[in-house]
């Protein structure tokens, strides 16, 4: 188990390295040098030279790459070209906002998705099962930004129950919670349908297994058969999907944060891309990739912890 | 004679499949008394596992009981409310399942499952563990403590079958149903499990039903035998009579095909020609007639159940004559 954990972490580090290298390569692949692209057509040569020097672009490529990695390893992700603030500070401000949105969205989506999936299995073949199937598929097929716009129109503009934009006032917890409701619905709703379908499929397979018949043959209460004997097993393949889900929630945050004008990684990254603000783009990509890898690695380790068969296969 | 402990009375079970209705059991009847070991034999698809599942009413979703009863101590369990049925399962009537590979939950330890199976007992968990440990030792598990901490996939097939037997005995049930207890095992393991079951029956107080396609298992373990064919009980006999004076042509054919019974090397293994009738449209006459060497015109009409002795009967037009 420990060797497996070390292997997984090493693999994650390698992936991170390759991603950063690819990101760095992109800066040079874009037509024109980054400094003139960033400054626009009306920049003076002196201004360009200054920016080129500040971004370290006058150095050989190998030195640039080395510097970038060495600095990143020390937590220095460079300086914002425009605001001249350290990139890391901006990310540290924005990231918790996105993470909060993602976690809130995923937790309600998980609770509802698993419950609906289990209900569909308990009432399989009935009207409830078919209705849940229809709802799940519609939830999956509508893109989150469409739902975001509709939520805005209905609850913020028309009914005026909830705020349309922003993340609430600093220090004012109730206003922050209110501001979270609509975005987290927009981000999570597709996941409800997806998780419900997944849990239903894996539960159906497990409920037909011999060991469920054994549990019933020993007169175990149906509630215990469903939760302890079936759901515990059905959750295992769902975990890796949830991990990927948390990662892709970060990307759907790009749309949702734009629609709701919430501060966060999504807003930061879109702004930076539009302004060709390379240090910020690279910094955010580094942090989100690292986070994504962290979650996926944690999920793999959790699966090994929950399923003794996986654990033993790894030990061998 | 003692009162029947378990009585299956003219049970008809139909499966609703995509290809129409299929009659899995057609008027099957059976009686088991306290202290008896009953064998149920027949080839695959004859309805013996459906019969076993009906004893605890854990039939597949597609199955429907169209008529008949399963009486346990005189009460029809098929018509009991679900909660009362559940209370009987594992406590009064316990199953030893076929295929020990998949019979246990893969993510719970054996200890956790053996404790769960005693959910009806109002005793502390530690006592349940002690009881599980004692039974594991009883079925010959070399290290009961270790077994309790193991997951199913960490045990061999033979060991899992032993644990399955121990599990069935946990609540001291009065009826024990063993559904193909040795089928998934290799020959040496099979012999060991038969040995264990024989050993257990000596101090077991209830009735045991052994479902198998293996005549050797029947000869080793059972007092009385029911032979099933195409959803019907075609012959009922005491084990000695079954092997020495079988009356139904199907029973004779089964015995003739049993490799354990050959004394001389044979170049060709005998088989029963033809195959099981299509149970979507069961024949109106004798269901074995199409494969029977003795079949005559009369066999196209429903065969009578001919009582040969108080303990032997056969569902055959020709069973009245000399064997």
C-alpha cells in the first residue's frame, strides 16, 4: 500500500512536470513574442524591451525553463505583467472561492445523486424509476452555463430572491451563502443526473449478485442489505468519477464564474487569457493541474482503502 | 411417523421471460421430517434450484408462484407477510449456497458478515464473534481467528464452502438447504465437504435438503431422494431402493450415466439421448417420453403417480410392472 502511494505521487509529479513544459512551450508557439502580444500594436520598442527583460525572455530558453521551475518549487510563480502583484497571491485569493463553490456544488450533487440512484434501484421498473431516468438525462444534457443564465433570470431578475452577481460581502456570512446558492446549483445539477445514473447502474448489477441473495437468505433487513451490502460496493467505481468530477467542476467554474461575476480561478484565468498575461495563465494552470492530480491520486488511494481486492492486487 | 417439518405441496412456479412463460416447477411435492436428509437430484434446468429457492421464498423477480404451498411446521410461508418470512430466513431455514466464490460480500470481512448473519440474536457482538469462531472450528477451519479477519477473496474455494456451512449453522436452524454444496469444488475438496456434511448430520437435529446433480453425493449423504425431471418429481424413494430398484426410466438412465457406477473401463460414456422438453410448452403426456426407451402410445397421456411401496412412488405409466 505504501509503495503504491509513493508510486502514485511520483506519477502525479511527472504529469505535472510534463504539463508545465507543454504550457511553457505554448508561450513560444504563439505568433509574435509574448511581450509585444501582451503590450499590443502601439507599444514603443523601449517598453517592449523593458517587459521582455522583466519577463526574463531575453535569457536562453533552457535558463528560462530552469528559472521557472526553480521559482515554482519555491512557491514563486512570477509577477503579474499588468498589476505587478505576485501571481501566487492572486491565486491564493481566487482559489478558495472556486474550491468552495466546487465543494458545495459537489456535496449537494453527491447527496442528491446517490439518493436518486438508490431510489431508482429500490423502485426499479416502476413509474418512479422512469421519471428519475428522464430527469437525470435532462440534467446531464443541459450545459451548466445555460442553467446558470436561466437561474439568474428566474431567481435574481424575476423573483429577486437571490443576488445576481458577486460573492457576497466580506465577513457577511449569510450574504456569502446566498451568493453561493445559484452558482452551486448551476455547477452541480449536471452531476446529480450523472451520479444518479452511475449509482443506479452499479447498484442494479450488485443487487443481482449472489452475495446479496446470501444476505437476504440470512434475513437481514432490506435497508441494511441496500446500504451496507450493496451501496458500499457500488460507491467504489463512483469515487474515481467523483474525483474527475471535482476536476471538471473547476473548468465549468470558468463559465459559471463569468456568468455570475464571482471572483475565482475561472475569472482569473479568463481575464489573464484575454490580456495575454502569461505568468498568471501559467500559474493558474499549474495550481489547478496540481489540485486535479491531488484529487485523483487521493481517490485512487481511497479506492484501494475501501476495496480489499484492489488493495491485495496492489500488494502483489 | 413424525409430522413433516417442511412440506412442499403441488408447487407450480412460472418464469416470465422475454420469450414467453416458462413452467419451472409443475406440481412438485416433497416432505422432509425432523432428522431426515433429503436428496433432490436431476440434470441442469430440471427445477431443483427453483425448488430450493422457494423454500425460503427468495425466487428471482421473474418467478411467479401460480399455485401450491410451502409449509413450514404447518404454516404456508409463501403467504406469510414479508416481515414474517424474513424472520424465518437464516433463523429457522438456512441456505448453504452454490458457488462459494460469489456467495459472500467482497468488501466486508468474514467476521463482519458472520456477525451480521446473527442479527436476530439479542446478544453482544463479542458473543456473536465467539459463536462464529466456534462454528468455524467445528467445520474444520484451521485458524478461526484469522478467518474472521479475512476477506472472502483471501480464502480458497474449499475454505469458503466451509465458512458457508458454518454461516448456515450459526442460528441453529431447523431446516438446512444445501444448494449444490460441492459443485464448484474439485474432487478432493468435494470429498472433504461431503465428509464434513456427514459428520455434521450426526449431531444435527433438524432436516437437511441436499440439492445436487451428483448421485455420489446422494448415496453418501441422504436418507430419501426425490428425482426431478422437467419441473416434476418423477420418482421418490429411500436411497437404497433408488439405487437398487429404480422404477422410473429416467432414474435408471441417470444411474446408468453415473461414471462412479462403472466397474469396467468403457470406451464410450453412456448418455441420455435427446434433451429436456421446452418448458414454455410442456408436453401434455409424460415429459420424459421423447427420450424414453420404453415409451409407448399411452405415454402421450398424463402419467399416473404409481405408489410402489409406502416410501416409493414413480410418475410413469410403466412403473406398475416389475423393475
